[in-house]
C-alpha cells in the first residue's frame, strides 16, 4: 500500500510539474507576423509625350481685327459675351505660381502679376470694375481643354500663340513677347553661359503641356524631366532632382528671384514666344473686344505701366509693346 | 496550449504490460525476495491480477484528474492572456489611429493657415506643432508597444519627417513671400496622403486583425473537452470498480468525481463569462472607439480638402470630390455609433458652413469663401469644425479608454480560479488514490 501510494505520489508530482509547464506555455509565447508595408505603386514614368511635329504657319500671331471702339454693356449682343455679362464676372484661367506674371501673394492671399493685370483690364472694360473676375488657377496642361469646355472664358497664363493651338482655340492679339531660355543651378561649371545643347546628360525640367517642353524634347542631349508647373520644376531643382529648368525668360526671372542659387544663362533665347490671351475658338467677337482693350492699353501708356510694375526690376524698363497683327 | 496532453505517455510505467495477462499464474506467496529482481518485477507484481488492474486504473484515474486540472487551469490562463493581448492590440489600434488623426489634423491646420495668407497665427502654429509632437511620441510609443509594427512605423517616421520638412520649407518660403511655398505645401499634402497615410492604415488594419484574433481566442472552452473526456473516464472507473467489488458507493472516488465536476463547471463558467464580456466590449466600446476614430480622421481630411480646394482656386475639383467622400465616411461612421445625435448635429453645422463656402467660391466670391472657411465667428467653418473635432475626439478617447480598461480588468480573477482548480484536481487525485487503495485493501 505505502509502496503504491508513494509510487503514485511520485508520478503525480512529475505530472503536476509537467502540467504546470504546459500552463506556463499557455500564458506566453504569442508572436505576431511583422506588419506588412503597403504595396508601393511603381512610380509613373515621367510622362514626356513624344514631341508632335508642330504644324507650321507664318501667322501664329495674327488675331482678329479689334472692335472700332468699346461698346457699352447694353450694346453687346454676342451670346458668349452676354453670358459673361449676366454672370457678372469673367472667369479667367490663371497661374498662381508664375512669379511676376500670375502668382499668389502670400501676404494678401490674392493673385497678382502682369497676366492678372491684363485680365483685370478686360474686366474693367466690361464691368467698369477690374475686380469682377473669377480667377481660376489652372496648370499649363489645363489651358486648352478648359477653354474648349467653356470652363473658363479666358486664359491669361503666359500662353504662347502657336499655329497648332490656333486649331483648338482662339487668341487675342499678342500682348507680350518672350523667349525660351535656360535657368541653371549656379553649382554647374560655367553656369552663367550654358545653353540647352551644353546640358548633355543633365536633367532639364519643363512643365508638361508647354511649348517649352516641346522645344526641349527637340534638343538632343538633356534628360527631360517634367513637372506640373514651372514652380514644380523649381522645387525639383531645389531638391536635387533636376539640374536646370527651361522656359520663357519672364517665367525664369520669377523663379530666379525666388532662389539666389540659380542663374538665367546668357545663352540667346532659342524661341520667340508671343503671348496671347487664350479664348474659345468660336468667341470671335470676344477676341475682337479684347483686342480693342489691349490696343487701348498700349495706346494710353497703361501697358507700359503694367510692365514696369512687374518686370522693370528684373528685366529693365518697358520696351515698346509688341506690334499686334490683325486680319485673321 | 495543449502541452499537458503530450506528456501522458511519460506517466505510463515503462514496460508495463497492458494488464491483460491476469489469470491463474503466480499464486506464490509474496516475499521480500520476490521484489529483488528489480523494478520490472515490481511493476509486474503490482499490476498483476485484479488488484493490479485496480492499481493501473487508479493510476489512469489520477492521470485523468491531473489532466482535467491542468487543462482547466491552462484554459483559464489562456483566456486571461488572450484578453490581455486583445487589450494591448486594441490599445495599439487606438494609438495608431491617434497618429492618423493627428497627421491629418496637422495638415488641416497647415493648409488652412496657408489659406489665410501672410503670417499664420500663433494659435494655429501651436496646434500644428502640438499635433506633430503627438505624432512623433505616438510613433515611438506604438513601436515600443508592438515590435511587429516596428519596421512599418520606422518607415512611417521617415515619411512623417519628409512631410514636416516640406511644410517647414513651404512655411519659410511663404514668409519670404515666394510662391514656391505653395508648391512645397501641395507636395507635402500630396506626399502625406500618398506615402504616409497608407502605412498608418496598414498598421491599424494589422492590429485590428490581431485584436479580433484575440477576441476569438479568449473563448478557450474547446480545451475543456479534454477535461470532459477525463471526467467520463473517471466515471467509467467508478462503475468498473463498483461492478468488480459489488460495493456501489465509493465515497472517496465519488467525492473526487464531484470535485472535478465542480472544477470543470466553474472553469467553463469563468471562461464563458470572460468570452461573453470580451465580445460585448468588442461589439460595444471597442467598435465605437474605432468608428469614432475613423470619423475623426475623415473629418480632418475633409477640412484639409476644403482648404486645398480653395488654395487651388477653381482647380480643386479633385479635392472637393475627396471632401464628399470624407463626408460619406463621417456620416456612415456616425450612423454606426449610437448616442451620437450631438455629434451628428455638430458635424451638420460644419457641413452647412462648408456648403456655404463652396457656393461662395463657385459664385466667384473666392475672398468671401476664404473668409468663411477660416472664420472663427459663430457659424464660421473654423468654429463649427473645431467644435466637432473637439467633441468627436473627446467621445472617441472616452470609448478607447473604457475599452482598454474594461479588457484589462476582464481576466483579473482567472489566475486565482486557475490556482483553485489546480488544487481541486490535486485533492481529487488524492481522493482517487485513497478510494482505489481502499478497494485494493478490501480485495486482499
């Protein structure tokens, strides 16, 4: 009996010890699989659509004849203009980050610049109040679709008049003449004199949907980088993701003013960029009206005043305004 | 968890024959000398004949009792630790959701401050910094709390740093009056949503999954089936013994069975209680905390999207669409949580303000739209949104705290019960030994 009980007892204690271990095992030892990172979508290849062979013509700057004089609001019967008048303001597609041409003033929150003043002049002519504007900030690539869809009445956003664009939209007469130049980081050797052709293997940025990009793609050597806007290009440059930016000298002046580590090279402009106000293709009457406004601005010295207000500092005093070409 | 069962064979004496060769042999008197040949001889002698079978079955009975005790105690402790892990995982969900909320809150403040133009107010700067500080400490706390999240949170920390750097670049450029500032801000906001938020969402999802798993694991009654089988074995032993000895009641053995039955019942009751209470929490406060956190994030995202829509001046259609998605998310989240009438009212007040902001902007009155969007006057978008944000955050924090506290309390009594059950099993073992021993004695 005692032998049995002692045997059993011994067995029992072993069992209890083993069971105890099992219990301990039950308490601990849950480890989780490592949290997975979300699958990263492969970065989109920088979409630089192949350069389309631009249709050529000789009258890219030719617009419609201006109205003989500005009619009063009541006299206007054109359907498109009546719509604007009954709406009470002109919807204008502008840039908010093209320093000096159309840029948001961080202090007032308002958008201002040379292009904005042109739009204000149109609003003033129609409504007698330059503030009757709805400024709609758009990217360069938005300009033509928004005009075609009548989302905006007018585009005042350093827009180059080209033969290709004339097929899709209308333009006012030329109100500013610019040219495409290059802005580079001062860190590049011989920065001040570099031309696009010297930038072989360097990353050069231009905004998508611009003539600057088309031109850049035609130059052999540079690696093309695109961004939504010129300022987007400046950010890429500041972040070391681009070495140079190409664009209209006026735009580049605005970028250079924001970053003292960059310089606009002395290389000759590779293009001539006549700026026009973009309009819907069928708004011929509006184009003639706007051409009258521009002609009046140039005649009464207001154009020079606007130029000096924005561009005198970086580009020197106002030259003579571009000669408008009419008769389209 | 099932460790004890694997140890059964250990308890069976080595070389023990099944007890089958009972019968006629070995009628020689038991002598001391007979035990000399060694343990094997002893074992054979002990297991020989009906007393031998009694000994063997007695031993199996003890094993069954210990097994029942071990399994019960283990199930109790497992339930308790599962609830504890559920609490920890829920706490982690809450923690990471707070990071999500604060990131979007920071962005809402930063973008709205940008909208005002000029220098941001000291108040909004303080709110931005407060949110980012909470994000930083939240990431560290979350990484410490769940090592499995460590890698993801490391990447998140890096992305958040990028975001903060871009916001500061936007801010300093803005102070200089340079439009490139707006570009940096856009890049910051876009990057935040594209690179950082998905990681946060992933970590939340992983921890929700873990919490759910533990909620389910807290019901370990399945393990008790082994206990039930043990009990049936003991009853079979009692019946066999009764038949063999023609003595129907063995008080010790019956007592052991009763004791084990009670232990098993108590264990099952406690475990079911824990599991029911856990389920109540998971369907009550926990679900509410999660839903309200989602409401808060969607609300703050909506607010940032309102600002971004205005900043983009007419090209913010994508942001306004995002605002509408956010609104749907908030509405759905609020509908899911009961007792949220107050919240729904305050959210509606903000929605009304936003609709006015949009109609002003769409009507060409951008300046007035901005004024209303940043207005801290009664009815202004800033006032109504902040009121909603404060209220929903409060409610959510409360639900989260209750969840974690309730869960932490739930398993509290389990270790004590487990200890008592283990003691009961030992006592039962002793009773079995006594009861069987008594019969063996009588048989002789």
